[in-house]
C-alpha cells in the first residue's frame, strides 16, 4: 500500500471509527459484487459513515486523496451502478448505517428519512403513523431510500402514485467537494428557480450523495382488492387496462402483466406457489385501493371483471378472498425476478413504451428474437399500467446461460432499436449504471448527452463521484 493510501485509510478511520472502515477480503466481499452477479469489482475500502457530517468528512478526505467514491445503498440495483470497478482505487461508501426515520409530519403528509432506511422500514413507519408511503417493489425488504432516489425507482404502484421522482419533496445531499445541500423542505409548491433536487434523483450517485429525503405520504386506503386475470394476449391486456381505468379510475393502483412462461418460472423456483388459473398464455395481476367504504370495492371490481369476461377481454379471473391470498397472488409476480436468477443469467431489458404501442412491439420483438436465436425464451412481465416491461431473454433449453450472454449486444439491438423506433425508452426504472452506459451513448441524442456531461462536470469537476456510471 502506498503512503497516500495508508494516510487516507487512517483519516477515514478517524472519521467513522476503525470498525467501519472495512478492508479485508471477507469483509469487503458483499459490497463489491452486484446482486445479479454480473459485476465483480475491487474496493480500496468500504466506509460506513453514520451521519451526514461523517459522509461529508469522508467525501472531503477522498477528495483530498483524489480517491473515487462509489455510493451504495442496499446493493439491489440491476445495472451495476453501486459496484466499484476493478482498479482497486475506489472507496465504496455504504449508507447502511444512516437508517433513522428523522420525522413524520402527519398534518403535512410527509416523512423525513435517512438514505439507509430500507423501503420496507419506510413503508412500515408510514403505516404506524396511519399513512401510506406508496413506493412498492420486489426488493423492498433490502433496497434503501437512498438507492430508490438514486435510480428513480418505479415498481408496482407507479400507475397511481408515480415514480420516486414524484414522491420526493426535499433532499439532503453531500456534494463532491464535501459541502452539504440542506434541502429537506416539505413543500408541495416551491418555484425558487431550478428544481435542484430532481438533478440528484435518478443520477445514480454521479452528481452527489443523497443522505436524507422528505417523502410524500398519502392517506391509507380503507379497502384493497387483488385479482388475477387470464388474457389471450397483450392486446387484450391493454384493452383490459383501459376498461378497468374507465370504471375504477384511480382506484386501480397496480396493473402487472405476466406471461405464461414467466409465471411457470416463478412457480418452478418457488415450490408451493399457488396455480389459480392454470394453462393461459398471459395474465394480468390487478390491485385496487379505495378510500371510501361506502360501496364495497369488491362488488365494483367483481362487476367490472364480469363485464370484461362478457366482452371477452378476459378468459378467467380470481379475486383474493383474504390478505393472505392476495399476498400469495402477489408473490407469483414478485418472485419472477428471483426465479429468473435461479434459472440462469438472462439478457435483461427494462423498457417503457407508449401503452398503445406495446402489443405491436411484443409481437414484432419476439418474432425477431426467435428468428435470430431459435429456441430463445422470452420472459415478459412488468408494469403494464405505466408502460414498463421487463423484456428478458433467456437461453434456449440446454444452452449454457453464460454462453448465451455473448449474444447480449445483438439481442439488445433487436429490442432497443424497436423500442426507440416506437417512441420508448431503454431504461424505465432500473437506471443506466454500467450495464446500459454504451446503449445510452448510442440512443440518447448528442445534444442531451452534451447537457448531461456539462451538468456532471459542473457538479463533479474532478470526476470522483461514481466514475464510469451513466456517462
Ligand atoms: C421487477 O419488477 C423488478 O420485478 C425486476 O423491476 C425486474 O428482474 C427484472 O428484470
Ligand atoms: Zn420492475
């Protein structure tokens, strides 16, 4: 180790305490690989500050030593944004010890939480205050609010409540030079110039390190109904979405599309899962929430679904009769990603399209993939209600999954060319990280890329914050 490196580590130990500067291989191991096992990095150290002032001091120490920093939350990101590179020069800055709920203001319908609070803990704190924090995603038990902000996470309730971006009123951020932006305002109206907080949301730790946020809370719904429906194809699912919105308005909270093959994988890798509507090519999982208990929500949903059956929009449907049953229906959906991981690596896409273009896209893309890679298995699921599909491509049966990954550029080309031609986006909710950095450079317009680079160099002129990610 060079003199400089030893000095930096010593300074970091003085800031956070020796126990929170991890350097042995065993201690560092969980922080240097992403959750999909795609990226394996090397860290000079992992630092675990416990307060905003400590984060700021760590950033200043790293800046003085010209050491790049990789911020990390729950390490559940899908695009490798929280994994260090292989140079061994980067410091991983884990926000895990910053897990305080700082304040809940029920009258203002806001909650101020630190970056390392898990999403599930934030939801729980809101619930205990009789309110709802609606962000909801499969990894909510381990992903953190800081990571949710950094990636502008989406999930299953975007249809009704919006992305993370729409759920944040204020942020506290440590800048690349160690200064702190104290922006924890809980205002729904604030037109004092540029909306700086939105720069940090979705910037994957490349512009600053989010240490806390003011989140919007909502009234807790009084009734919830979950239904699984079987549909003939994606076009029918899109029509069903429209019909349900028409009848139930914003009581429709979630509308998830699941292909028959995705459901098969979910059940295969999670023995004991229910199989309520076997044998259909496509499914849509619907959730409804209501604030008034005047007309029973279940009656409204039941009648809407029977109308949908009469007009042949759906082939079959089942409505959960208890919270426990609803949880089991949701687990079919939420286990798909993990099932895919167990099945073997696959070429993942997190795309969004105008909802009106989705049915045509799925037909064209699958035909093109199967023509180019006979036997390739397309695993389609996702948040149809907001136009976001996880359009994943798995190896043909019997082909080694890792070998199949060599086709990633060609498969990406097939999928993303069509997405962009249909007016869609190559990253809906997972971000860019390293996984899609080259794709971004290819598909984003030169003028937008130039603006992004100028913002990056204005906020991080020495390029020490999460270098190599996004741009
Ligand atoms: C989900 O919706 C996540 O389950 C993960 O965004 C998607 O694994 C994926 O492709
Ligand atoms: Zn998703």
